[in-house]
């Protein structure tokens, strides 16, 4: 069964304190791995797509990386406005897209 | 540009009442369409997805159903709501064969 597990469930950081969020997956035939940001009461907002091991994508203070079994979302020198829930999702064969439970990130000023 | 509209934004329904949530996409043709439910502590649960008019794939057996009467319209329904149907319902679309999802603002359903 396809599965996505994110860790930690929650993370509190001081402003400027860099860290990483983890997304491990078990799928047969990965077609793509996706990262989203979700603010409270809103729909998720697409951040990145990764297709193959070794691939990296960057956007402002965020960088996503992919290996054969997991992905990391690195956040460098975060600011309070980076506080949100970060979701990881995978697309295996077909059109089904499965999400992890997310990591709630809180950046303290 | 493409936009997605989802309504109603909030609703409170008694147990046993019917449900209809609507979602429409503008600015694209032949999108894949998805319904997800987000309950506290459970993440995003895929309920239904559709790759074309009248084509619905169900992921979770339950008292909900989905329909796609038009290319860019996706409807989530129930004949009789249960307490466990409470949650945040999200509609999303993607380009065919691509995986990036674009979400609506969500509908928060409380069943009492």
C-alpha cells in the first residue's frame, strides 16, 4: 500500500534557526513528490515538484531534496511568516495523489 | 489564468440531512478533479477523483458520493450525513497527467 509519513509532527524554531522537515514514502513507481504549504483555514498552496532522486528545487528560504526513499524540506534562516503546516504528497502510477499528515512549523520572533 | 471556486465556505448540518458541495474550475479544459477531506490530526484524505465527465474513482467506502456533470464541475454529495462526516473539505484540480494540485479555499462542514 502506498504510504507517506512526515516528521516531526510539529516543530518550533527561533527566527533564523535553520532546520529540515522529513517526508518518507513507500510507493510503487514514483511519478512525482510534491510539497505544499497550508495556512490555517486555507487550502494548500503548491511549492515544489520533485521527480527523481538527486533532484533539488529552491524557493526563497526553502529547498526541497529527494532520495529514493525520502524527501527533505530545508528551511534556512526562517522568518515568522514561514509559520504554516507543510504537506508532502506523492503520485504513484495513475492519477491518485496521497498526502502525509504534515508538519506544523512555528517560527518564534 | 486558472481559478477554482468552492462553496459553501461553511455549513452546519444536522445528522441525517443531505449534503451538496460544489466546485468549479475556470480557465482550463479537461482538468483532473479531486475531493479531499481534512480532519484534525488525520491529514488530507483522498475521497474521490475524476479524469473526465462521468468518470469517478472512489478511494474510501462511505456514505459520500461524487459526480462530474460537466467538464469543470465537481460535486460532493451525501443523502444522510453522519457525525463522522464533519471536517474540512477541499476540492482541487490538476492538468491531465501532471501531479501539481491547485486547491480551492475549502468548505468547513460541522455535523451536529
